[in-house]
């Protein structure tokens, strides 16, 4: 994969996998590798941080004469995951708009209210989301855990 994956997105992926069932480190790594390039050495610091933040708990199960450490998502982890999912939806709309553009994307952006501000030339900016005037140049700014993103749509 060409794109760098930040810690917030990795956290979201780990929490999403563990939402389905408890898993140990190797299985988590294999599940993540189906989607993104990640090594066990990258995963374990994430697991430790999520444990420290009380998003996960850990327990040991015997396997072939030794213990495997399993990870389980907590209620706080589920809440955190729901927050990440909301942030992801906003981020995805912005990225789709930048990468693919087009009228249907502008329709999606018009209906997208949280954390979005449109600023048009010749129109005062506001802290509330508002639909742009058709045919005007707009700049949309979206803020999320994944970073701030600015997009521009040209005049029609």
C-alpha cells in the first residue's frame, strides 16, 4: 500500500477486529495484513497503548504447553471505535471528494453537517455548516482525529 497509516487508524482497525471476537497478537497481525501492511513489531505497541487506555483487556490461555495472550475489547474500546467510525465517514467523504470530485460528491458534502464549514468568496464565513451557492468556488475544511483536510471545488 502506498499510503502511510497513522496510529489512530491502526487503533480503529485493531478495535474493529476485536469487536468481532477476542484474538491473540499473531492472529490480529494476520487479519490486519489482509488489509494493510503491518508487522507484529508495529502491532504490540498499539496493543500496549490500548490496554493502558482501558480500551482493551488481556488474558492468557494455555496452548501447547505455553500461554497465549488474548485481547478483548472493553466498553470504552467500543465507544472509542464508534467515535473512530464517525471520524472515518467524514474523512472518507472528504478524500472521495478530493480524489474523485464531481456533482454527486458535492451532494454528499451538502448533507454532511458535523465539523464541516464552507467558505465562499464574497460570502462571510460562519462556524456553522451551510450549503454553498451553486456554481460558486468553495473551500471545505474537515477536522478529525485523522487530521485537517482542505478541499476546493471549482466553479461550474
